[in-house]
C-alpha cells in the first residue's frame, strides 16, 4: 500500500539558499488550494505572514509552513483561500465584460497591438452568452471558487440545450463556439491573476467545426462567362472578382478604386464590411486582420473599365449609383447565373462563398502549391485552406461518372445481344 504524501515539504535550494515549500491535501486543504502552493518561495507568503518570509533554518521553515496552513484554512472557511487580491467577481460578471466592446479585456489587448477587434466576433460572443450562459447556474459561482467539476457539469448541461429545430447542440459548431469563448475569457483571467487555478487547464480544446462548402468544377466556372449568362457590366465585374481573385463578399463590397493597382497589377485587400448586411455594419480590417494582395486579371480589369465607362467611377469599385454593393446582391443573383449557365447542382449547395472553394480547387488541380493558395485566400492556418480544396472529391466524381457510363454501355450491349438472340430463335 502506497504511503500517503506528507502534509507539506520544503527544500533549500542550492543556488539561492532560499527555501521552497509545497502543500499536499493531507494537510487538510482542498486540492485546488494546494495546487497553488507547489514549489513556491517563502517570499510569496501573504502579507499577514510577512514575519515568516525569510526562514534561515529548517525549524523556521517548518514554523512558517504551519502558520501558512492555518492561515489558508481560515481563508478557506471564509471562501477566500485563493490569493486574496484576486478579483472578487462572479463568472457571469466576468464573461459579460467580453460581450461589450468598451469593457472587453480582449479588445484592449488587440487595440494595443493595432489590431481592432471584429464586431462580428463580438456579436457571436454576445449570442453565445445570451442563449447558452446567462441563465445557467455557473454564472453565480465566484471566479475564485470555480473548479474543474463546475466546468464539466456546465458542458454537460450545454450539450443538452436545444436548437430552434429541437435538436441538441452537443457536438455542433455552436457548442464548440461557446466552449472556445469560455476558454478565451478564463485564459484572460489567468493572465491577469497567474496563480488562479484555470479549470480548463486539464480539458482539451474542442476542434472547430467548419461549415462544409461545395465547389464548382473548372468547366462549370467557365460556363458562367459564356455570353448571355452575365447580362450587365456590374455582373461581369463582380463575378470575375469572385472567381478570379477569391475575395469574400464583405471584401468585394468594401473595395475602393484606390485598392486597385493597375501597374503591377494587383488588388490590395485592406478592408471588409463587418456585420455585413446588418444595421450595425461597419468598415474594418479583413477577416483575421490579415492584409493581402491578390491577382488583378485582365478579364477583371476590362470588366471594371466597362462598368466605370457606363456608370462612372464611384467611391466603391462595384457601384452603379454611388452606394456600395449590398450583402444580398450576389446571393440573390448567383442562383440565376447557375441556372442560365445550365449548371446542374446534383445535390451540391453552391453559395457565394463557394467561389473561393472553386478557385482553390482549380488552382490545386493545376499544381499550385498549397501555401500560395493559402496566401491568396488570406488564411492564417493551412488547415483552413485544406478545407477549401476539393480536388479529391472532383476525382472521385469523375471516377463515379465513369463507372455509371460503363454500366450504361454494358446494359446497352446486353440488350443488343438479347435482341440478336431473340431474332435467331424466332
């Protein structure tokens, strides 16, 4: 049978000749409190125990440790066993700081780095808090009393929340988003109070769940530009920008004439609409705060020149009346473009964002390196780019179509044989 750990131990360092102490739960304190006193210097004792901060002998160190244990027990009974200057705030009150731009510690850090925080991200945080956190019992727990069990119990309750269609959110993108929000807020608290026990420290971060997007094949993309499909100059220009430069809708709508470098040529992607299509939409940096340059193809150049010749050069590149391109403009026209081009979706969901997937897939199929595709799309993580590459599916689809074609030919041959045999018998 294993011997129980000593209630405490202390050692004298050989380099500094200073004592270090460690507490174990057998001293009568909770594990979470003991975890904060692992190989700690006596100089870190609370101010009330200042007379014990510099022991010279083992006997002095023992006296200091016993005094600390008694002190922490008293603090624990009063709910203050953690470091006394840790902010006395509830989980709910701390999380609420992160859903308001003016109070979020996160936005302050980003602004100090000259990387303004995304209002879209803030909107997601607020929706997570309002729908899945605000009314949960975890919000009433003090941050300095929070334990890992509180988090696991919360995640169990979260998984049982229901979406509007009645299905559970456990294992969904929403569930992962809520947990990632909590982890971010608790990490910020831990950075502010390094000796605070972060209850997420032993739990793995959920893997983000991305929306699957379908892509068009290369010959389908080409069919969009057959005369008669794109009927106006602005349709020609916008569609060219989507499929030849890989801009997001919010980036396309925010493009200004000064962002076009006609000499190099290239497009400078420096801004995008945040909360695009909502009442509180504002101009901000592109997604991920990553500025980038993308190709400015001659086809797109000609389309923009024709657009400006017809409607004049405006404040926005894609405009016929001086207003910027609305969020629904492309979404409403894309289905008609697909229909006029004779593109059969065959179960695929083709949305405006599919243009980026289509471009990435075509580039990969033509041998463009993944890192170049990543730079074009503005992804910070190559894993994100891999989600845009559909050449495997394209190859499998070609194989599947070949199998079907082979079966049809086989059946036709069998019918011909049957007809010949039937004719001979008669």
